[in-house]
């Protein structure tokens, strides 16, 4: 039997152990191939025309995915090597040369890589088209691209992952020459060297995270933002990372230590065993748990923010283009079901401000009532005397200047109210304009320009009509804006969702690998517990509790980081992200819970 045959047999015998690793790698290959197809395929050039940013977005995504997957595969391979060191030590004890052992590990990893690569690319060819269909639906596009296939994407995916697997294969080969025989036999007793917990370090972790959260929730008008400027996000991220590390290195160790010292609690059932095992696991995996919490926070924050923007995309379109079409000039025949239309006469006036002069649009009260009525808005209050109404959809009390009165042609007009919602298309009429009584409007001698505003039924499907009217001056179209907004936000949601999913399954897999490696080491301990009369029910309970803490601690911390970040982001944009963020977190949590259930079952089966 050759070394290659032995390697194949070893992989076949350990197939269940490698199943999750192979599955995660295959999923990463499918996603990478899809992004590469979007980047390279000529068959989707029409899609690129729909959104010019698609190519650059996919190129950046493939690079991020490449870096993350390479690190994940290298990290996972290190776990497997650690679990195999006793076996490798046995080979050395039997007289097998290091070169042959190294070749055996190299062949095993190449076999696993080849299987993953072949299955991943095979499924990727089919899966890419399914994912492209999802992308088109997210972008609200009716484009049909048939069966998309890119030879360049296939070659790129093959070469990238071949290089990753070759690197990890030689990584295993090097291990044989770096360790002595006695180190290989005692590899399972080696953990990560972390500082011992103490009250000061634990307090420092809590304070550091508290400061990071406090800074994140500061308003943009805060003096801290003016002092730190662009360095503020870096300070917040740095404090969050440091606080997370201290939490796992000290805070959790400190809490578990106090729980173990409490005799009343620790001597109840298997609490002593559970706490002792958790102390070992948290202490040995502190760096990994810190990294997972940061990755989870990044994925949840990015995904939650992107999904929120997608969720409110239509609302944003209608707020800036309440009428389906608007243009400067004469009325045009509209071959669609018209719900409302109006001719808007607007004058442009120049008002002094802190920076010199600023142009404002001016319309009369009757026109304002017509356009708001056409939208079904509530009847506006009647203006009195020289009062004017200021419509400012961009008003933000944190930055905008309050205007109590305006001066036009030497006459002062008090501002009776400020309206945040505009009934006119911003791109045609401008964002800020004034509304005056009809007689006041007529008395102002500024030049008058006529505009048309038309609202039609089913505005999302009026692409042909929008194209026909697009030659008009100062033309704005809700149809066109909706198409462009959904195209970009849909592409972002597609990328964010699948990159986030890759991050999630990779981090879940890392915890799974760590836990199952520890299951091999703890099997003898649980066998002793069974011999002294501990029931399987109690053992299952302590297993569930230990794994729950290992899974829940980094995820809960990541969720907390993401919640603070999304609250800060929503405050910055003055938007309510509650619904989309809760939906996104629920989906993310559900997938994470699946990993927990699978890990508990496999761990329990391994030790009982």
C-alpha cells in the first residue's frame, strides 16, 4: 500500500470528522465562484449596465472572501493537525521517517482539498445561477440572462483554492519538523497561554467596553467628534477589541472563579465539573472567542445596516420623488393611468445667509394645496398675512440653521412653520422651497418658470414611459430612481448577506472544531463519571451548559457590539432600524443555533 492509498483510507475513516469543514469550504467555493462569475461573465454585461458599481463591488467581495476563507482553512487545518499529533507521534515511534509522515499529511490534505474543490466548483456552476436569480430579484430586475457561465471565473476559483490547499498541505508537512516526539504525544495538553484573571483586569474590561459604547452613541455634534474627527471610529473599534479581549481573558474567568468558590452553588449536582471545564475552555480559547465576537459583530452590523437600507429603499424613493414624473416645461400626453397631475409655477428668490446668498424656490399656497391634495396628504393650515411656510426635507436639528423669517425684495416674511416632507420631486424643484399666500406670491417680481408634476398608477412598471419623457428639461422619475436604488441596494444586500453567511458558518465551524477536539481529550473523564454512577442525563446537561456558554458568550458579545453600532448608525441617519435589524438578527441567530445543536449532539455522542 502506497502513502497515497493510506492517505485516502485515513480520509475515508475520518470523513465524519471532516464533514463540516468540507461543507463550509464547499459553500465558500460556491459563493466565491458566484462573485467571480459576476465579475467576469460577458453574459451579464446587461446587469453591469443596470448598476455600474456591480463589477467593483464583486471584485472587492471576492478579495475579502479570499482573505477570510484562506485564514479559515489555515486555522481549521491547524486544529486537525493538533488532533493528529498523537497519531503522528505514534508513527514516529514505530520508525516511520519524518519525510514519509509529512508526505502522508500532505496527501491527506490534498485529497480533502481536491474533493472540496471538485464538489464546490461542480455545485458552483449550478449554484451560481440560482444565486444570480436571487440577486436579480433583490435588485427588482426583470433581466433574463439564461444560463450564466464564465470560464475565467472557473479558472480563477480553481487556481485560488488550489493555492490555498497547497499552502495548508505544506503547513502540515512543516509540523513534522517543528516538534519533538514528546511534544507530539503531549500536544493535547497544550493550550493558549493567557494571563490569569484578576479583579483589576476584569474591571478594566468592563470600563473599556463601557467607554467604547459611550463614544459610539455620541452625537455627531459632540465636542469629541470635533476633536477626534475621522479618528473617532478607529478609537471606538480599538477600545471594543481591547474590551472584548479583556472580557474573555479576565471578566469571564473572574466570574467563573467566583462561582466555583461558592461552595453552596458549586457542590450542587455537576456544577463543579461544569465550572471547572468552562474555566479550562474559556482560558484556553480566549483569543479565538475574542476573534469570533469581533467577526460576529462586524457581520451583524454590516448586514443589519445594509438590510435596513434595502428595507426602507421604497420609502426613501417616494419621500424624494412623491410624484412619479416631474419636468420643466409644458404638459405632455401621458399614456398611463394618471392619479394626479399639476402645473407648478415656481419663482426663484435669493436670500442672504451666513455664507452670502442662497437660492430658494417659491410657490403659491393654492399650488401647494393642489400638489399635497394629489398625494392624499392632510389639508395644510391656511397662511395669514405675510407668513410663509418653509419646506425642507433635509432639515436636521443637529446641523440645520433655524429660520424664523426671510427677507425678499426688502420685505420680511415670518416663517409660520417648517415642513420636513416635500410634496415635490427634489431633483426637479430643489430640496428647499417657500410657500406664500397667492397675493404675496403675485407681488414678488422674480422670474417665473412652469413645471409639470404627474403621478401615475404602478409607478415601478413605467420604464417605457419614463424613457420617453427623459428628454425633458430637469426631468425626474420615481421609476428610474426606484430602479437604480433597488439595483444598488439589492446588490449590496446580496453581497452582505452571503459574505455574512460565510463568516457565520466559518466562525460556527471553528467553535465546532475546537469543541470536538476537546471531546477527544475529555472522553476518558466522562467515562470515569459514568463508572462512579453519574447518569447520562446529568452528563448531557453539563455538556449542553458548557457548549452553550462557549457558543453564547462570543455571539452575545458580538450581538451587543452590533446593537450599539446599529443604534449609532440609525441615530446618525435619523432612521428607525428596529424592524429590519431584528429580522436580520433573528435569521443570523437561527443559523448559529443550528451549529449549537449539531455540536451538542456530536459532542454527546463522542463522550457517551
